[in-house]
C-alpha cells in the first residue's frame, strides 16, 4: 500500500500543476488597492504577458496559478501606477541639464548659480529655469543689468517657474532682434526708463526662445530617458505631455518600439499650423483610429493643447476685474477669441480632443463659452480645461452642463496660497483652486502637477489635494479646506480619472483583469497614514507591463 501512495502523490501534484493556469508573476501577501468601481482591496495579483489576469485572495490565486515568479509583498501596499494628467515631460528632461533656479530666494542667489554653471559649461547659450520672484523678499521682477555685466558676449535666457515669463540679457535680446517699444498680442516686452529690462511675459518669451539652437537627436533622447528615470522613481507610469510637436511624438514612438522608452505617454499636440497639418491632412499608414491619430500600447496622440492666457504669478492670467495688486491691469488673452473658436470648430469636426490652458476667470469664461458652442450640451468628448484655476461663481455650472473636464494641479494651490490673495483679493480667491467644487460638476476630475513647473512627485500631489498645506504644515487649518479632496478622490484623480481624461480607462488606471500591469509598491498606506506623515511615504518599486522599472536602493 505504501508503495502506491508515493506515485499517487506525485501524479496528483503533476495533475494539479498541469491544470493550473500559467502566469508570469504572482504577487501575494499584499494590500492591493485595485481602484475598481467598488474601490475593492485584494491580497494577491497574477500577471501574464504584461497584463493582469486576476486579483483576489492569496490562497485562491496560489491554487489557481502556476507562476514563473512568485513575490511575497510582506504586507506592503500596492496601487495602480500613478498618472500625471498634465505635465511637460520633454521640457522636464531638458531642465535636468540647465541651471536649476527652483527655490532660489533672491536675484543675487540666481546670479551666483548662473556664474557657477557657466564655469562648468563654458559654451553656448546659458539656459535656466525655475525662478519665482514671489519667493523673494523683494517680490518684483529683476532687470538684466547684472547679467549684461557678467555675460556681455554670451546669451543668457532664464525662464520663470511657470514658463510664462523670462529674463534675457542684452546679448540674447540682440540676437533675437527684440527692441524697446515692440508690441505684440498676448505678451509684454518690459521697458524701464526707455530701455529693455530683459523681462518678457507670455508670447514675448517666444521672441527669444525661438532663437535658441535646436537640440540634437542624441540630446533629445537623453532628455526623454532622464525624465523617464525620475518619473519611475516617483511612481509615475503614465504622463500626459501637454504641448508637443508631432515630430517629437514620432521620435518617442520610435524609442518606445525600440524598448528604450517604457513610459506610457498621452501627447497633446501644440497649437500650430505644422501640427494641424499633420493631424488633419496627413493620414498615417496602418492607422486604425483615424486620420493623423496615433494609438499604441505606450503612445496616444488624439488631442491638442491651447493656451488661453498666462499665469497668475506673472500677472498674465486674464481676469474679469483688475488685479488687486496692479491698478488697471487685467492680464491678457494669448490669442483672439476667434482663434479659439476656429480651432474648436475644426477639432469638433475632426473628432479630436481640445484641451486649453486657462488660469484667470476671464480666460476660463471665454474658453467655456467657446466649448459650449460646439459641445452643445452633455457629451463624452472629454474636452478639458487645463488648470481651471480661477472660476467666477456664475461659471462653475458650465463644466457640468457641457461635460467639460477640469484638469487641475493640487500643488499649484499650495505653491500660490502665500500670494494669490494679493493678486485676487479675498472674495475672488474663493473661486480659485476650487477642486471640490469643480469635481462636483461631472463627478470625476483628473489630477496632475504641471512638472517641471511643480515637483514631479505624485505623493506631493496627493498631500496637496487632501491636506492643502505646505511641507511645514502651514496654514494650520489648511488652505480653503472646503475644496479639499478625500483620499479616495485624490487617488482616483491620479489613476482611473487621469486615464479616463485620455480615453484609456479600459486599459489602465486600475488593477483589474485585462488591464496593463502598471503598479507601484509603497512602504506605507496613503489611505491611512497620518496627514503629517504622508510626505514620508516612499515608492519602493515601480512596474510597467509587469516589468520592474524601478526599485529603491
């Protein structure tokens, strides 16, 4: 009898293995926030061919699957790969090799940083970004006198943190043929005492930036891969690239197909004729989704990014009433209303997505009304207002009536809260950074950072959305807490709602059967960690399509 038992056990084990489903990876003993429709929590997840095949209890999935690799999560917390619904991925990559002026506290500090960078990088234009005069004791724009003295023969161009203002030295202005008295729509060339101060606002920034030599293919590849590395370390597996040329999008496609660029990217093309011609006149071969559109597992191009107005910090945001801290100044639109109307008409006819940067209440009202003209009521076209930062109390309802999606960035609120009231006044401030009120219009809302304008960290996005304080815990009661989001809302905004904003909610944004196995492992639980400890939560691992692309050392 004993001689029969061993063969029976062996045959039973062989039969058991042969009947179990095959998987590439089984992760178990975890707390997995699936972010499905019921916001369910699982213990284990099975993955095959880069997609999720099951989630559930550890004991059930161990019985059901024969996995090539098994990972004990040891009680760690797993979330869908985090998504940034509004970023500037390529610009961020380039910024890593320029003078980093973020967090500088004075113009003098900036000059020292530029001098140091110039010593280490002796050739070509001196480029930097990230300065914000609102962080200085003297909160006014600087002038370029010192830059002219330090660099008489080398062009210098330093952009403000939001990219909507810059300072250029005399050499850069001469090369760009910018002169005192130059006038343009939607921009300002600042003149003091009859001379160029070097300050350029909004469309005036382009007068100089277009003269900067184009980057090489090698430099572009390096920028994209550098950006990817940092994003993966931050837990980001997908980003919306807001405002890009189609040639760069095609280059991204080539890097993705070569296996170098693993980040999933949703590209919104910039508002220019070249991109319009590509989108609407040049049909692509093997294109199954429509003229000019691109759709692969890692790249999607089916929308445009427009700019209605400037930024609040540089007083370029277009307001219905004058700025509280600049008499008679309303800001400005960057293009005429007719331009946006014409664009909306063709985009509506061609079935593309329209996404428009709008900061001021006047800029937002104009765009909302243009959208309404072509959306004609409830719809599923998912046209977006990027930032939707300052909304007049009478205009919130337009988001709901016309299914217009507010794409917001919570860290803008906590960055601007120190001085936004000075720009807007107490009453108008109530309609600013109103994330909860905007969420209520459609029941969902994508979240992003606008990096490199803000830090790329989605953990900071979560903290700003829920806690609405800075890293030091100020203000004590939180900033306009009536517009704070719940933790579940914040997580959805960085996952499933971000995916929905780019028509990809059936592919990613939650950990469900059939979706891409994009997920992150954290050392602590975003849903339960004390508010003051949220910024200490660490990304331990990041996976894209079941492949580990980052692990904390």
